[in-house]
C-alpha cells in the first residue's frame, strides 16, 4: 500500500476503530446499568457514528430527539389503547402513520416512528409496559451518548479541518483554471471546452453545506474561526462565478481572434490574482499591494487605449467579448482585495487584544 493509498484509507480505518469502541462502550454501559437488552445500546452507537464530528453530532441529536418523541407517542398509545390484538394494531397504525406524516415538517419523525413501534410492540405482555418502554429508550440513549463521547474524544475528525483541506485544493484548481482561461483569451481568443469548469464547479457544491455544519454543530464544542472560514468559502464561490462568466465570454463569440494590445497588463493581473488564490488556500495573506497595483495598471492602460480610440477597430461583438472577459478578471481581483483587507483587519484587531 503506497502513501497516497494509506492517506485515503486512514480516515475510514479510524472510523472503523471508533465505531467498534463506541459499540463496546455502549454495551458495557448498558450492562453496568443492569439493562436487559444491551444490544439496543450497541446498535444505536453503530447507527449514529459518522466519520466527522459534525455529522456525528447531527446524527446523535437526530436519533436522541426522535427517540424522545417516539417514546412519548408510544406511551400515549399504551395509556390510550387497551392491550388487545385489534387495539394494538390500531395503536400501531395511528402512531406510525402520524410520525410518517410529520416527516413533512421534520426528518426526526422517521426515528420517532421506529421508537414508537418498539415501545408499543416490544412491551406487549410485560407487567409494566411504560417502564419497559422507558428502559428501551434509556438503552438507546446510552448508545447515543457513547457514540458522541467517542466521536469527540478519540481521533476527532472535524468537518472544519476537512473543509480547509478541500479549500486548499480548490483554490489551487481555481488559480489553474484562471490561468488557462487567460492564456486562451490572450492567444487570440482560443475557445475552451464548454465543460472545462464542470469538474471544478462540482467540487464546490458541498462547501456551503459543510460550512453550515461547522457553524451549527462543531462550533458548540470547538473554538473555530468560522468567520475566516466563511470568508474563504464565499470568496471561492465568487471566483468560480466569475470564471464561468469568463468562459462563457471566451466561447460565445465567433470569427477571427485578435491580438490583445494590453497583454502585458492582463498577464500581470493574472499572475498576481492566481498567486493570491494560492495564498488564500495556503493560509497566507495575499499581497495587497501587488493586487492593487496590477488592477490599477490594467484599468489605466484600458483607459489610455479607449482615449486613443484603439477599440474602434473592433466590431461590437468583439468589444463586448473583451469587456465581459476583462470585467470577470477585474471582479475576481476586487474580491480578492476585499478578502485581503478584511483578513488584515481581523489580524490587527486580534493583535491589539
């Protein structure tokens, strides 16, 4: 097994070990509490254990809250319906049907439906059905608690760290795509495949979802600079949006290409912009001065050319193509400048404190 393969398998190896630990811990806890069916605790631990902490917390809360709701509904059924075959079937129909309908509003009612079935049916024939049902809920609770403790204390794999690693790779890919687009544009508007950015864009779709998990779940336990992480996610989203517009501008004008007079300024803008993307992904602060100077240089040169009437030699579609592409590059640089200035402001505030 080579190094890259080992790196790929390590999170799953840890997850396997952690799930085993959680199941054993849950079963031992149930045994120490003299609970009759300890396997419910072990089973619950296995169900709720996820690879990263955020997903484990989410699943723990989903199962625990759903179990509590289901237990309450099950106890109501026991108190309401006599313990006869027909009434038991009616209680099961009403309780499960209600929970299934309520999934329209909250997914935890799926778990509630499972719990109310356990409480209603597993307690049949027991002298104290409510007590029997509550003990089963306690076993599930022990499984959830065991999974939660294992997830946060044994090799905790945080969603925020996974997101940071993904952002590092995605900013590098964004910079590469940006350079490719600029090279194509300056090479007499050489068209690229319309699907050139599809693979890159598909990787961005889950960033916002993972970031939301970090905000809502992991931040409860860990101290995390979620504002900075959110800035990176937002900046990358904006850059990707501008790249799509630049690709569209590059590919949707036909006819003979032309040499860009301000090639020097655009290449400089591309170089410092791509470097800024890589800096953000690598946790460095981009060079604000270089970004600002490159942006001003391109704007100044464009203004000079317009005043000289250099753009008059192009027909309308080519002019629109140029400005659409240029404005995409300009907006990316401006977004990176905003990130850089905000990052410096945060650092200055922290240094004063």
